[in-house]
């Protein structure tokens, strides 16, 4: 009996950590994902300064994938009672595919103007900011 409750506790912690890293949590970016992404980009920029921005984007994407994978692993431990033979390779592949599909859906929604995003890098905004 103690093994089951420890397993559920561990699964709950994985589930919580996954939720905080995943795109399901609306406020996580400022506190978790962006610092992780910047740290990843910074480490990559030590190899070449041009890698800071692209690797930050990759780091952000990876932190969201890790979050979804942690949710999957935690939910299996919390919601199943009998021990199941784990296939880590299959679980990672499933998590990677589902995370990538989620990312592609969001990109498509932005592309087709279903979701609105701020125009942070427009030329007009840059001109207005610098008074030109």
C-alpha cells in the first residue's frame, strides 16, 4: 500500500511540473518557459552569438514538449493502479508527435488569423519608437 501512495505522489508532482511547463498553463511563460528558453539560447550562443535567438525559440519549444511529456508520465502514475510495462521510446515518440501536432495547430491558427498576435517587430512600430 505505501508503494501505491508514493507512486501517486510522484505522479502528482510530475503532473504539476508538467502543467507548469506545458502550454496548458497560461501564465507559465514569464516564470518558467522564457527563462529556460533564454538559458538554452545563452548556452548555445557561447558557440556562436548568432545562435541566441534561434536556440531560444528551440529551447521554448523543448520546454513545452517536456511539460507535455511530464503530464503524460504523471497522469499514467496517478490514474492507473496496476503496474504497466513502460516503453519509454514509444512514450517519448507519442509525446513528441502530440506536442508537434499542438504546435502546428497553433501556428496554423495564427497563420489563418484565427488567433491574433501582437505585431512586435513591424517596421512602422520601429519608426514610431525612434521618432523617424
